C-alpha cells in the first residue's frame, strides 16, 4: 500500500491517512454535465441526477417500489451506458437489504456519499436498519423517500406522506420538496449538511409520489464541476469546525472529528453499551440533529452564493409580507394551489391569508415557525396523512405557538394522494377565518375532500 | 499453501486480533474460533469484520471496556494490521460485508485503494444467518460476493436465552420449545451449495489443524466462502466444564454435524467421521443436560430413559440420513 500515516482519533480509534486516495476517485469521475443545462425531467429523475454528478457517489443501491422505481431505473440505465467509470448500481433482494448495504458502504469509507430511493412499505421494510443508521453518525447516507401511503387495507399507490411521518423518529434529517428544481437543489445541499462533522446525521429528502415523482418540469442542472466544488468546499470548510455541542466521547477541547471508516481505520462501530452509556450516545444524537439548524443556514447561504437560487429554507412563506390575519401551514405539492389562491381568499373571504410551507420536517423548525406566525389570529394546519389525533403537523405547529392565543384548526385532506382542490383550500381558509373571529377552534379535527367536510370530531 | 498442523503452528505465531476484554462464557467455543480468525487474518491485508447480533457480538464489542478486537494494546502503525469491526442489525452481516467488499473493489478499480484486497469476514449466529437472516445469507451467496461468511451453530438462540433454532437437532430442550420437537435441522450446507457458494465447509475448532486449513482457505476464496462452526454452548447445552472441544468432535463423529469441505466444481469430502466405529448419537446426547429427558449417563455409559427410545432412534436415523445427504452433496 502507498505510504499511510496513522492518525489517532480518540476515542474512535485511528485513521490511516493515505490508505484511501479520494483524489483518485475524484479524477476517475466522468462529468455528466459540463455546463449549466436546462432539461424537462420528472421528480425521480431530478433526484437521481445528483448521484450521477457527485464523484463521491460511487455506489448507489436499490430495490424497486412504486412510485420510486424510476429513480433506480434512471441510474441503472445511465451507468449501463458504460461511461460511468467509478460508479456502480447495486441491486439487492429487498429494501431491508438495501438499507443494510448502504450502511456498509457508508461505514467502509466515510468520504463517499451513498444513497437509495424508496417509498411507503419499502421504507417500512427498511425500518430496523434505517433507525440504526439514524443513530449511527453516518451522515454520508441519503435515503430518498418518494411519499406514498403506507399500510395496505386498502392499498393505495398514490402519494401521501404517511411513510415519511411514520419515520419522524428514525434519526434522519427529513426535508420535503415540491417541484423538480426544489428536489434537485435540495439533493445538492443535503450531503454538505449531513456530512458536516457537527451534524453527522443521515438525510431523507422526500417528495410526494405521483404528483411530484411523475410530473415533469423544467430543471436547471448545474455542471458537475460546480456541484462537486460546492460539496467539496462545504466539507473542507466544516472540517475541524469548533463543536456546536459537547461531544461527550471526544477528548476535552478536541474539534469535532469525523470518526474513522472501516477500510481506512482501526475502529469499531455499533458496539453494545449499558444504559448508563446509552444516555450519552442518545444525547449526542439529539444534539447533532439540533446542530443541523445552524448548518443548514450556512449551507443554504453558500448554495445561493454559488448557484443564484435560494438555498434550503426550513419554511417557505407566502403572503406574509401582507401581515396575514390567518395562516395555512402545509407541506407538499398542493401548497402551490394555496399560494395561487391567496388573492382569491382575500377577495372572497375578506381575510388576509398567508401560506407557510414546511420544508424541514425533522428537526422541526419550531423557532422559525413561531416567529412567522407571531401576528396571525388563527392557524389552519393541513395534514395529508392519517394520524390518531389532530395530525402530525398540527402537533408540531401547536408546540411552536404554545402559549399564544391564536386558535389552531386541524384539517386532513389529500389523503392517499387525493387532489386538494381549490374548493377544499377555500373551505379550509373559511373555517380558519371563522376560528379567528370566534377566538377558538370549532372542532378537534376535520376531514375535507372536494370542498366538503366529510368527517370530523367535536372538541371535548 | 501449508496444510494441517504446520499451518496451525504458523498461525499460532501471528498477531491475534482477538484479545482481552470479552465476556464470553468460560468454556465457550466461540472464543477459540475468534482467536483462530484473529490470527489467520494477520496475513498482510487489512481486515474488516462484520458482526450480526449474537453472543459473539454482545460479548466482544461492548463499549467502552469490552471491545476485544484489534491487534496490540494500541492502534497498530500499519493499516494492514488494523481491524475495522462493525455490528449492524441481527440478520444483516452478510449484506454489510458484501457492501464493504464492493466498496474496496470499486476504490481499487480506480486506484483509490492500492493495498491488497482486504479480508472481509462476516460473523453470524445460526439465528442471524439461518432463521431471521436466511434472506441476507442466501442472496449474498447468490451474488457470489467475495466475502467469508462464518456461521456459529450452537443450535440455539443463545444470546437471548437459549430459544429454539432451526439448526437444532430434534428433541433438544429449548426455552421456547421445552422438550424440543421433531423438526430436523435446516439443510444449511445444501442451501449454501445450491445458492452458489464457492467454498462450503463445516468444522469445529476442536479439530484444530483442519480448522486452520479451512479458515485460511475461506479467506483466500475468490467468491463466497461459507464456514459453519458447530459450537458447543456450555450455558445452553449444560455440559461439564472441559467438554467443549470433545463435544465439538463428537458432533462430527456421530454424523450430526460432520466436518465437511467442498469447493465449487470439485468433489467434496466428509472428514472426522469414523467409518467403522462411528459412535451412536446417545454418546453425544448423554453429555448434555438439554437431552436429559431422553438420555442420562450412568458412570460413563449413556442410558436411554424408559419410553424415550423412539426419540433417540429418530435422532440416530437423522444422523444416518445426514451423512448420506452430505455424501450426495459432496458428489455434486
């Protein structure tokens, strides 16, 4: 082996610098895009392209599941064309195996980016391994979730985020995208966030199945040199950054290290601990996830400076420059309809409304959302997935504005990927405006479809 | 390549990657296996060990004081002496090992890894490989991954308290199946062969020279090597101290878990089963209290309990069929 130098990374073991020559991998990369290119692609393709562009994404893995399959097919076809030296698409026998496999790649060499795409019960099938990955510190893992309703009985292959929401506590940074440009731009930023030594947390970009996975749009693709330069610069800048949180394992005063990988290190991952030690590991996991808030802001700023498009924002705000009286908090592609309707809501209902679109689902941007909602008189929260109570998103919004007097109306709509029609948005805005006038919510939750409230539960 | 005893002696002088700090039971066969693996992998190549959840994992990979893997008291200076060890989830060790091999191969293919191909070893219990982990195990073999899969067979889910395992011989007492049941062990050797393994072996470290040969060959195998290690479990089987190696040898001699070795495309061989004086299975059963409801020792002689003759005869019949079946597999 070429000259290697042992570098101690206490208490994780040692790294042998020079044993893996990442420059050789970088040099082997054959760029897909030499200049900024505009193409019409669907969401799955937009999510696949970064893996072709990153020299670090030497291996991707997958198992087909509707509606995520096109992601895998696109990568397989591109690599099979034969001009992808240093890339491999690994097909496995199940989603569980995929999650195990990407854990192995990520642990073998922490300088790589390794990813997959899945959906619905595919993500559920990965659960055991995904939850382990979430706690692993392997921030070089990306699991693209193409949102689709989980739980058969009845089977529904259209997109709602019940899979994503069921995996809130798996330990991943979860980001919701809508539209091909947002999908692509988010992917470009996520490894810079997840692999930052302050964060070291895997990421889960997501977009709604069918509505965004299969809908084509115009995508601006950045040249490979810029895509890789952005990530390399971000990681170089972050290396040795002063810790945001105290690493209970690290030696006193040490900068946050990236622990050694299995191939280039003398180290152990995934050990057993007693419950006494478990407390520290879990605290560190929580602190790394929390540190993502700050790192996202840094990465987003760098992204905008390099590419001229907005970087990842925890929340999109629309109509908030008009001092809205009510706010509709939502996520996913149907937000576009609501944004389009803001003028009509004002004209027909006589109320100024704002739309807050949640992008960063985990860790939830509680502080940002609380600031945005500071002046509104009522909040309508739109939930697109089954929940036992007032909705996943409702619970987060209520926590964000805890102590405020603004009532919160909880809505369910778009379940199973159903269209959230203009009449539905108008009905929800009207109900929220009535809550603002009344000073309290009318019902515990309501299920709205095609403008009609077809079910709900009264307050107790 | 050296054979047998000379190889065993040579391996004994290498730097061991398995050391102090483990909490395996005194008398556990796994510790002997780990020492052999730890020495055999000191072969000028980087070593990565993947452990599925098992006794072997929880007893050797406990942070901060019980990580028993690594050569020397400090991290070695040479990467070739270093050990990367990972525990992922129960049933995934073969897949994770395959991922590590693929990563090393890909890096080597572009000149990013210039050392010799690393040793990539997967360690699973029989539950982790052949019950909950059968999918992972078979598909990694099916893909011909260049990894060495070691499966510890102690016929129980020992780590979690000696529950029934599909590798258990019939009528052995288990915490979830008191008194045992009539099901015969899953055909783990046959499954491995038909899935496409390049090298399949079964051997107890009680046969030390043969064990050294097989470990060494598994590490050299260019496709998937599978090594089943019948492993007497002192806590689960409940036998007298000092009997571990002897029971491992008896398992082979009786035909219940014979030593076996086969390279793909070549005739296999059954070893350490005496053709003329093969001991009856009750010699083996009587020395384990998990079979106390069937056979007991009077002095040094096994005595079948009254009324339990059919079960013992069924186990003997299984051992006979097992040898015949392995003979057919060896001829494939």
